[in-house]
């Protein structure tokens, strides 16, 4: 395994996921999330636990790159997109189970899933592109 390529893919994927999460949840879905505020921690408490968001995004990026490097490397961007779609189908399935047990609005489930597909496909493009670029160099 090329550890330099792995590390670059991880860092770039993490940065993308982190900023996409901020843009999508913190800006684009701000009003939708505000309608369900009673289901979330207060903002001050969330900010006090912000490091868990960073750890979560890092874990997601690390897992994505590990899976890509283990089974999809060499397939380029198309393989990254396929992996992203597969992982988001897994996440949507988990959201459906959560929806059945927790009172999240259906609209939030749908919007979170749309954002998840964008995030995972974008991550796939990034990781696949880094692996493709590095393998051609």
C-alpha cells in the first residue's frame, strides 16, 4: 500500500466531509433542523462536544479510504462513486431504522439522505481521483 497516497486521500476526504457537513447542515438545512430543535442537544452543548463531530468525520473519511484502497483502488473515479453510493445506501438503511424508533420528521430523513448521497459521491470522486492521479504519475 502506498501510505503517502492513502494519507493524502484521507486528509482531502476529511476536509471535504467536514466542510460539506458544515455547509449542508449548518447553512442549507439550518431552518429545517431548527424545526426539529427539540430532538437535538442545545447549540452550546453541541459546541462543547464539537470534537466528537471532528472524530466522526475523521472516522468516516478513514473508513472510506481504507475500503477504497482495499477493494476499489485502480478503478479510478467511477469506483469511488460506486463505493460512495454503496456506503450511502447503508447509511440510508440505518436512517430508516432510526426513523422508526425516534421522532425525526420524514422531511429530515429525506434531506439527510440527499445530502449523504452528495457527500459520499463527492468523497468517491475525490478519493478515486487522487488514486487515479497517483497511479498515472
